[in-house]
C-alpha cells in the first residue's frame, strides 16, 4: 500500500527483486537502529554527566563482560550480512542451466541485442515472462553497464571481455533499461526497454519479420568466408584443432596448462591466436583482430557452440525457448536452439 502511493522502490518484476530488496531493507534498518542508539546515548550522557552534577571526572575501569558484548554482537551482525549477501550474490551470478541466451553488444551510445534464433534489436529486448534469460555481453568501445531497476540487475559491460548476467521476469510489461556507467556525452541517452510478453505473444513476435538467418548459420558463413574452415576442417590431417565439441570443455595447451573453452577463450583464440596454442599444433594462425566485429565474433561463437551437438541429433522444436518453468531437460537448450535453422529465417 505504501509502495503504491509513495513508491520508494521500483516495481519488483524479477525472481530476485524481492530478495535484493529484503537485504537492502535489512541494511537500512541496521543503520537506523545504530544511528538511533548512538544519538540517544550522546544526548542522555551529556545531560546525565553534565558539569553541574559531575564537576570532577571519575576514572572508570574496564568491564570484560561489556567488551565481549560489544565485540560479539557486531561480529554476529557483520557475519549475517556477509553470509546473506554472499548467498544472494551467487544466486545473482549463476544463470539457471536452461536459460535462454541473448547476446548484447554495447557501444556509444546504444544497446544492440541479438536472439540466437535470428531477430536483432536496438535499445529493445523482447523476452517471455517466467523464463530465465542469460545475457552474454561485450562492449565495442568503453565500459557500459546493463541496468534494469525493476529486475534489480546491474552488470558492467566491458570492452575485450564477455560478462554475463541473467534474470527471470515475473511480470509482463515494459521496463526501463539504463546504461549505469558514465560512458561519454550521450550516456544519459543510452537507454532502452525490456518488453516482457506472454509466451504465446512472444512466439508471435519471434515469428514476425527479421533480417538474416539465425546466429549459428551466420557464423557458419563467416567460418567459410574468413577461411577458418581451411585449417579447422575437422579432418585428421588438419592444421588447426577440430572445433566440434570443443565449447565448454577443457583444452590442453602447448605450455602444459589446461583452460576451459568458454566464450572468452574462443574470442581470444580468434583475436590473439598466438597466446594460447592447443597442444600438438603449431602457432601458425593469423590474428583476426580488426577484421571481425563484435557481432561477427558472436556469430562465430554461436556456430562453434552449435558444433558440439552429436551429428544426427533431431533439431529442437521452435517452441523450446519459451517452454514453461516445468521443463526438465533444457540443459543444452541454448546451443540446440541456435543450431536449429528452422526457428527463424
Ligand atoms: Cu553506456 Cu553509459
């Protein structure tokens, strides 16, 4: 009721919003309680021990019980805040396995958003309600920050490195998207909206017009036109490693270390191929730095991800990205969804 007539907080429109607010309110209450205690004691003692009554100060010796009390109580409060905050942080950082993927490229001064099945948007993101959405984000210039107050989600978007965030909207409607990192003259204009739709309405929107095919098929075209396919042919005598099944798996490098082939590893391997050489291969790959845009890198990424499904596996159904919360076998849904050219052309 208070929130309705005197809104101190934005609407709570995601699964984590109420949890973030609860911690925030707790911090405010703790602050208020201690502020009141301190000011009350200052006032009380300055009256009780004023000069007229106590003209000569008396020395008070320490009290073990009191010292333990004022050490243990703040420690307990601090640890409660730490554990509470850490649990919430892990929840905010870890996207559910079955989350649908959206790729975000920030630049001065706009947001470019890309659905794996094809549609691209600028300063707008359409998503289905009650569905976890994982964002893989990068900037093509300076640091930006993807901030949706109603979802209580904020994540810096960096040049040169992918960052991630996720949310699950619990209400349909249109919500503000802000850039929350000062990024130049038109930072304040780097805004947009998240449009949360019923799953059926989202399907209708998804089947509406869009340019180009899905991300993975775009990546496959680039893979050929840039010449990647000549070395990464997948043949036994190929000069580069076979990329099928590589994504998300540990890779043994020539210096003896092992890395997980995540988005940042793949990106780095395209732009700085001499840095991490897969064991058993020569450092002969040229850099593609400056030749491929962030969007093209994301397409290549989607293609390489799509290579991990075993050959002959039936394509996922187009409805999969908006399946209800009860779905069970969505662990590899992202890659499968981008793999299916039938979703969106
Ligand atoms: Cu982008 Cu501020």
